[in-house]
C-alpha cells in the first residue's frame, strides 16, 4: 500500500482518470439508450426460428430488441399495411402494385426448403419416395390409401401400410402453403386446374392445423398422416422426412447443399422487389421446394427510431447470422444480394 501522506495521483493522472470515467459513462449511457429501441414484427412461421434466434445476439450488439410474433404470412402482411408492426414477414412476395399502394419496401432475408413429413408405422424414416404429381394426388383426394399402386411404383421393395391417407394442411393463411401449392401447381397440371396456388386454398378434405409447429405436432400424433413444413420444424421434431424427385429426376433428401443448389441460378433484382422463383430448379442436388422468405418495411416510417432499428437488426443478420442460419436449416443470401438490399433501402423521406 502507498503511505497515507503520499499523494495517490498527480493532477495529470486525475485528469486522465476523469476522462476515462467520462468516456466509459458515455458509452454506457449510449448503450442503455440503444437498448430502449424495441421493434415489433409479425408474420411468417417459416421465418420465425431465424428472427427469434437472431434477436438475442443482435440485441446485445445493436441495442435493438425485436419482438416477433408468429401469426402467419397473410396476417403479417395485413399488420404491416395497418402499421401496427414495424415490419411484416411473408413467404409470399407481395405484388408490385400492392407494395406501391401500401408504400412498403420488400426484401428477402434467408432461404430454406419446405419438406414433406409422414407418420407411417413400419416405414423407416427417410425412406419413402414421392414426386410432385403423386403428392398432388395425395392432397386432392385422388390417392386415398398408402398402398396405392402409384406410391408403390415409386418405392420398389418398401412395404407400405394398408392405411388411409390423412393429408394435413395449414388452416391459417400461410406463406408456407403458398410455396407448397405453387410447387404442386408447377409440377401437376391437375392440381393447377383444380385447386391452384395461394396462402389459403380449398383443400380436398384432410385435417387442418395452424402454423408450421401445428402441422408438425398433428403429424407426430396421427398415424397415416402427411404434412408439409419448413425444414427446421421437421428437424426439430424428428419427423420422418420424404425424399422428393427433383427436376433432374433424382430422389433427394433436403439439405443446406440442396437449398443452395436450387438458388444458384436465381436472379435477384431490386426492380423486381427481389422476388424470385426457386421451385423445381435444375441441378442434380437441388431440393425441389425452396423459397426465400421476405420482409416488408413501411417506407414512411424508415426515419423513425423503430425504422432505423429494423435496418440495424437485418444488417446484423446479414453480416453475422450465417452460423445461426445453418444450425437451424436455413441459407443466407449471397452477399451481393444482401448488399443490394441495404443499398436500395428507402431514405427517411421516401414515403413522405
């Protein structure tokens, strides 16, 4: 210890210490103020695992606290148009005319696959093979039993149960349904003419559930069922995933590599609001049902604290979310695309 009668600091040391304390205090106050910026988002359950997983590390680094509600793509679009949330999320890109009318900026964030899951007693997980036309027939009622010849022809040597088909679908307006029914419309003329694509369609019977998690739960509980979910929900719930025949005629299992392959030839253009079709793309490894998920931001609110917070949150996700994305079963955007998203971001006066 220093003697009590000896000065502890010289004036220069005191001044330096004071400046250090002031600097640290200012940084702390700035961080505290940043943490007060809370943004709200709502929509796609397809995107929910990513945004919710980004929120904690992004909040620590950016001071933006994100409250994201999984309400489905249709509700997410409605809420952002009503300005009750700071951003909406949808797997179905909004049309150019609706974007202009509602003064919204649309951009993609991540990509993943929609997969088919089944609960079939006696059938090993991951062994069932299907193609687009057969899946369409399962969902429009033309195939009612699992030992139907059209299914057995795709699965030589696999014993299929003598059991009725329970086709599980989304009961809410869902971007995942839009992606799935768009794939069926693209691969099955019968489906395209009879039912078509949409966030809500007139299903031919079956059973309905809300959200990707709802479908996963219902399939897990129901023998003889088939459902469609975003890849992360299938992996998290340890469900039996179906192999699908891709554009090149190969039966493939979903994988990050397959999602990247499907998106490899996509052309992302700001003038097209970054809307792309990644369904049934060529490539030996391509997974046939891949989609980007989109965010909608009010152009007239980008200058607000919340609007700036939304940009900081997604900027962090583009730059630092790669490991989180991969762990959950998603693929980030190519860097030139994420750079274009940020450079095309509307100015604070865009909607004024």
